[in-house]
């Protein structure tokens, strides 16, 4: 067996590896030797990862845990196994489980289609359509009341849809990790992880709300700011001095359903491929077309929704910027669902900051001696229109998340039963 490097995650000579606990002879220097390292290298590895192996409900969870620590098929070969899957099966089989012997022969069940989450993903679109209809049929103060009620109802429906089904993110990871820790160091690390996850989740919500609000009111506000306005508050119609983009807003609420279906197809397909793979590279090669196929399917469905909404409402569907926003939100949610929360929070924040700066610069240019601040935004708007700002900001952000998802969501640790939190 080849000697593991000192920084190998599975190195038997690492400081955290098992040592021979026998006392050294008097006068001799104590030497740390792996327990039966030559005859049975997996035994020492099992001692190092006993907690992981005991908690796992099937070998795939052990695969996820090992891969999250940087273990590859080449590393598994040092332990006389052809791949990480084979190594995980032996680790799983060696842990006593109250009469259960060996790993489960049947693959873990794939996520099931449930009527409750199907209805919940359709609810935001239905409430959004009712709100748009109410705005078209009312005037004055009743329209304001309809708008406020509709926004609140859609927000609650979206919250419910994101708590059930394939769009539901992981909850309680930090709390459970804290309670499961037995030492002060582990507790501190788990608490720190929980705090970072909480901050990332709150940041993601805040930036998402801003991006959705900008999709409805942002283009009209930017046009007004560049031309010296706005002179009045939005009236909820696309023809006012501060127009409201109702067609993109309706399409975004309706897109909750295809987003959930694409997330379900990705999760179910990845679990099937995970159960049938015999190596990490094999799984990655099979998962990449699945991920990009689900993403392309959503983009196609969302484009159709935009065209239909624009035609029915007789408005511009604002396809470039709304498509970029929809793709960005889908990728951010997929990453969050599969335990990668930091990157979506950062990228969504960058897109929101781009839009905020684009609106703030023309307003700041009205201060004495600050006219030059509006030059970049004014040049961009005059050349490409106000839609160029969200299209570029969200489009670049979506491309960054797509590349990141192609590297993270094609790993086995992202799709195992418990996943591997960041």
C-alpha cells in the first residue's frame, strides 16, 4: 500500500488518526503506529470516522461524508478499494447495527411527487394572477389596497412553497450540530457554522426581495431618475410616470411551479445515478448533463410563461432581464437546497448592489458638483435602455452561479440523503 501524504484526509499518520495506545517501554521513545495499518488499513479509518459510519443510514451517506473531506477514488485505492463507493460499503458493513448486517441492497428511495407541494407551487401563480386582475379592475385607493393585499398573499404563498417539496431548504443544521457536539471545540465550530448559515439565509432573503421588487418597479424608477423624476408614486399600471411591470411579476410567480418540477427532476435523477454509480468521476459525468438539462428545461418553460403573460396583459414581457433574474433565482435556490448557502448570498448581493448603485448614481448626480456620477448609467441607458442594468447584473450573476453549480451540484456529497453542509 502506498504511503499516504501528510495532508491526506484519510492519512493514517495524520494527527487525528488512531494511534497504538500501548505504553512504551521504559527509556524508549514512544512511536505512534497506526493500528494494524499494514494488515487492515480500513480498521484505523473506521475508528477515525466511527461517528459518521454509525449515523449513516446507508453507504451513500458515508460516501458523501468522505467526499466532503476531499476523499477521491485515488485515495480509496490506498486502502485497497477500487473507489470511494466500495470503501464506504465496507465501512458501513463493519459498524454493528443491532442485528442488521451489511449495507442495504436496495437503492435509497428517490424523492416522491406529492400532491401537497404541487398545490403549494401553483398557489403563488394563482394569487399573482388574481392580484393582477384586481389591479386592472380597480382605481384609486381600492387599487392600493388590492396591491398590498396581493403582495402579502403572494409572499406568504411563496414562503409556504419554499418550505415543502423539492424547493425546501435544509433547516436546523447548525442547531443539531451544536447539540450533537460533545467537546467545546466541536460545539464552537458547529455554532459558528450555524451562525454563518443563518446569516447567509437572511442575506439571501433580503437580496431576493430587492431583486423581485426591482423587477416590478426598477426599470420605471431608473428611467424616471435619468430623466429628472420620479414625480409621483407608482400607480400599479404600466402607463404611469413610474410604470409597473406586471407581466414579468406574474411570470415570476407562475415560474414557481416549473422551478419545483426541475428541482425534483434533478434530485430524483441524481439519487438514481448516485445509487448506480461505482465511482465519484462516474457520478459527476452523469450528473452534469442532468443539471444542465434541468436548468435548460426551466429556462424554456419560463420563456414560454413570459411570452404568454406579455400577450395576455398586452405588455412588454421584459424577456432579457426577467429571464436572467429567473435563472439566477433558480440556481440560488438549488444551491441552497443542496447545502451550499454562501455563494448564493454573495452573488445575489452583488446583483442587488449593482441595481442599487445604478439607481443611486443619477439621484446623487443632482447634488452640486456631482453631475459626472450619472455619466456611466446615463450612457448605458441611452444605448441599451433601462433593461440593460438588470440584464447585465443578473445575467453575469446567473452565469457565475451556473459555473459554481456545475462544480458543486455534480458531487455525490450534494445529493446523498443528508448532504454535506458548507
